């Protein structure tokens, strides 16, 4: 597995990141440890979890799985969502960030977090308060780098401006949803990351499993699959995935799979690895077989023609003001 710099830092991370959201939910502790062990054997060194995954259990399992190899791994976790019933057990206030960090350190069994990420925008808390608290965590040695997830373009740019104006630590990366079936970050968010030198570590790079090859036009999603259980508020909700545009993209993935002998997942991940600004897609696995399949996205490349076919089949709708601005450049 190859390694890439995380944004403009000197930190080197594997080109695939292991997501631990399944730990303590779809994968029990023994299986989770097997998944971590195999990922490390394959050359991976980048592991991502969050306090809210399985209400802290994912962090606990991840910490135990990394015992003995902790310093060889770039360990990432997140803070923002509720971890209790109290009014201060949620959000990005200084109180919640500080408490969240201490509890994550305890669950992970470590004295530092390599990448501490805010999990989503918090409209109730001033950015200055959140960034000041995160800066204090970095300068105390409890956190090495800070990142962000699920921000809009203007929210991300505003955060960078606040850091520059106040001498706060700067976000070094963004963790957004990004895949062949969800490319909306290309309009505003991805350009900000490229322009400002932030790494991009996409979550749901297989569209919640839609790009795995097990779904078919005109058929209901298989029982027990993540998409079959997704409600409307979830990104992988069936009606959101089963669009004509997404089926068209999946058709191209299938044809290239036949040409190359690579799986649907490997092709979809390899496309993502080749996109401007992307550092390391986050692969999640319930089983060792799924992990092996995903790791197989590394070590080879789609042809330029195949990349173009996939990009054209999954292209975003050409909308205002992007269409207007592009046409204006010709005048």
C-alpha cells in the first residue's frame, strides 16, 4: 500500500484508511481485531473511529486492537454528537470538546490522538470557542492534528479564516461523503480543500454499499443490507441511491469489472483514489472478506479511458452558477 501526505502536513498516511464504525455493531471484538490486524499486515497505518460509534464501544475495541502497535498507527477519532443526556453532552463547546477528548483518550487507551476531528457543524457554538479549545488540546500534546467532517464550503473556509485571524490551529483535512454516487463536494467543498491544501479522507466511498455490486435495477435491496435498513434521514436511503444516474454509473462499473477482473468495490475505490485532492478513502468492513476485497483497490490503476467513462456516467448536473461562470470564461 502506498502512503500519502495528509494535506500539507508532514504526516504520512496509507492511501486507504480503515473505518471502525462497524466495530461493536456489525462486527464483534474478535472479528474487529482480525480486521485491524489484516489491515496493518496489508500496509495500512491509518485508522478512523468516533466517540459516537456504538456509543464509545468502537473506540474501546479499536484501542485494544492497537495495543502494542499504537505508535505505528495514525489514529483518528471525532467529537460533536451526543454522548449523554445532559445539555452539555453534545456540540462543539469548549466544555464538550475537552470532556470528549479526555473520554476518547480513556476509551482508546492512549495518551494522544493523532487526528481529532469535529464530526459536524455546530450552529450553537461560536467557531472561536471551538477552535480555541482544539488549539489548547494540540498545544497540550493530547492531540497532534485537527480535522473536520461534514462541513459546507463556506463553513470550512470560515473556519480557516478564523484560525488565521486568531493564531489558532488550522484544520488539516476534511472527511466528507464522496463516491461515484455522491459527488456534490466537487461543486464547492473539494475546490476549497485543493486550494487551501487540506487532505480529503472520504467516508462512504462505496455509497453505503450501493457500489458493491449486489444491487440490481427493478429489485428491492437485499434484506439485511445497510441500504435496506436505511431510513429517509440517512444518506444511504434506497430512494436516494436508486436513481437513474446512479444505475448508469453502476452499469459502467459492471462493464469495467468484466474487462479487468476487478470487483465493483475495487473499481469504485480506485476511481476515488485518482480524484484530485483525495488522500485516503475510508473503507469499512463487517468481515475479513469485505476488507480483503477493499484492500484490493490498491496497487493498480484504471486506465484513463476507464476513469473518463466512470466520471462521465456519474457526472453532476450542470447547474447555475457553475454553468454561467464556465461560459463566461469564453467571452
